[in-house]
DNA sequence: TGGGTCGAAATCGTATACGATTTTAGATGA
DNA sequence: TCATCTAAAATCGTATACGATTTCGACCCA
C-alpha cells in the first residue's frame, strides 16, 4: 500500500469519526510532518478526498472541511434515501451470520465515536450486496455529515431513538423481511435527516 | 483554475466521450508532455479520477481504464436506476425553458460522440434539481460505462430506440408529467442496461 | 482610535531530481 | 525451438527546491 493510500485512509477515518470540525483547514506541511513524509503524497490524498466531495479546496488557500447548509443536508440524506434501500434490498437475501454479527458488534458501540459505529453498522447491512461503488458512495455521504452529527450529539445526546431503530432494523434483516426492513430504514433516515436539518437551520452560536 | 483542474477536465471529457478504450494505460510522462506541464499535476488529476472510480490504479504500474464485467454493468445501472428517478422527480417541477432547450440541443446530437450527448441530455434534465453531489455521482457513472457504450454502438448501431425514448422523456418533462417521465426513464435505463450486459456477457473477440 | 498600506511569514502549486519497481528485449543453454 | 536468466529501458513514487499567492501584523496617517 502506497504512502498516498495510508494518508488517505488516515484522513478518511478522522472524517468518519467526526474528528475534524467544519471549517478546519488541513495544512499540507503540518499533516506531512505529522505522518513523517513529504507533502506530495499528502497533497494527493487530500486531492482524492476533494474529488469525492468530503473536503473542499480553494486555489492557493488550501483544503478545508466544508461547512454544510441545511440544503446540503437535505441533498445528502436524499441521496442516502435513494441509495441505501436499494443496497439493503439486494443484501437481505444474501446476508450471512457473519454480516449480522458484524452489525451486532457495531451496535454494541465498539467504534470510538458514534458516527463511525453508525457507518460500520450500515456497512455491515449493505456489504452482502457486493456493490463496491454503491458502498463507497454511501461511505462518503456518511463521512460528509459526520462532523455535524458529532456536533449535535454532543449537545442533544439524542442517540437512543437511533439505537432502537438500528436494533429493529437488524432484527428485520435477520428475519429476511425486506418490506419491514425497508420501512424501518426509511423512518430512520427521515428521522436523522430531520434532526440534522433542524440543527443546521437553527444554529446555536 | 489550476493545472490539476485543467488536466482533470481534459481526461474526464475524454472518458465521457468514450475515447479511452478499456485496458488503456495512461502514462504520466506522456500526458504531461502532451499538455506541456510536469507530471505532478497530471498525477493529481489521475488520482482524483481514481478516487471517483473512473480509473483504476496498480501500485508501481500506473493508472488504466478499467475493464468492466457484466456484474459491474449491473451495479452501475442499478445505481443509476436508484439515483436518476430521484433527480428527475425533483427537477420536473423546477425546470425552465432553458433546461428544455438544453436537452433539445443535446438530442440534436451537437456533442462529438453519442456518450457525451447522452450525458448532456440527462444532465439537462436533472440540473434543475440543484443537487450537485448527485449530479456528480451520476456523471461519473456515465463516464465509467462510456468506453463500452462506444464500443457496442460502433458494432450494433442501436441508437434509434434510445433516441425515441429520449424524445418521449423530454416531452413528458415539458408537460411536467412526473409519473410518465419516471416510467419512460426506467424503461430507458433497463433497456440500456440490458444491451450493455448482453454485450459484456457475450464478448465478440 | 480607526482605517489603510506595506512587508515579512506562511502556505500553496509546480518543476526538477532521484531511488525503486516493473517491463522488455536479448543472450544463453537445454 | 523454447524456456530462463540478465541487464537495460521505461515507468512509477517520493523528496527537495523554488516561485507565486495569500495572510497577518506592524506601522503610518487622518
């Protein structure tokens, strides 16, 4: 695995964990020194993430974590509502015990942050579909909103409903009940979208 | 606009036009010389396109136009079927005369290749939705299959049905008949998917 | 005190350079 | 003739270097 791949994975992981606050500038020299490499591979890793929409760039100023509007959140969750049900429906008949166990593990909250655990859970549900492009698109959508989800879970702590929905969703998957799983997923996404949009529409600061 | 952006746009355009045959290796030095720049910006442009799934990379060997399997085609058109109806439904109530005119122009076949004209047509239909991320994802899906669409249109020349469907789709959009437009779009995508999958399943050489 | 200007520091974008890996072609021997 | 080994060429990955642009603070002046 090349240096660029390592750098990309490290930055993507930070994004998925919601560790990078919106508006933060990612300095090439700083990241390069931190990783003990020159800035060329760091630049390429950042460029890749910009190309995928996770980061934004301004010429001669650098690369930063984008600030999302409520309209952006609507789009991102709109895309997730378009994409995830398709992945789920393909997955359900193909899922194995290993997939369910992986989802269970994510539910238990092994991940260091809520956003990362959340992605691990959804990924476990969709992996059996074996649509790598679709999964990558969905991962990027998760990573894009993660910084905001972390912000409002710190303040609102509204994690319980999401957890109950996840548990019910996994149960429906185990029963291979596509109709029911689809219904729960849509409610889940609509609920999450509503919370985030409300947060973005009514900023506290 | 930076050198990287220029290089990226040039390569993406070639992809959308289907000018790059599957399996072709994109040599950094060659592209750099061709564009009159060093290979650093060329590398970054290629990395961006790899990150978006349009190109593939092998460490220490370079970057090439990926060869698609029939399964890949199923995924790509499955994603388009998930994505495009959502974009279209959002667009239809918002479209203006300018959007219809742009679609009309694409239908007339101004673009240099079928694949590029096809993308211009679809883009015109979805632009009013103002979902830039969704549009970018869709563009990349179009670009990924473009090399193959060019290959089989050269041999089969089955362009007529697609054109008729496009015309009917535009007519439904002008009438703001979302139901009908949705139905035509799905038939269109299923037809295109079937042709490509058949081509990939039964390779001529 | 407030606003504007200038210069130094920081940062980015790209070119050049070089070591590492892979490919290719030719020579060798069975 | 064909397989295998070897050395040269091609290509990639990364570091270093430098010019260009932006940012930021000190200074001046009203």
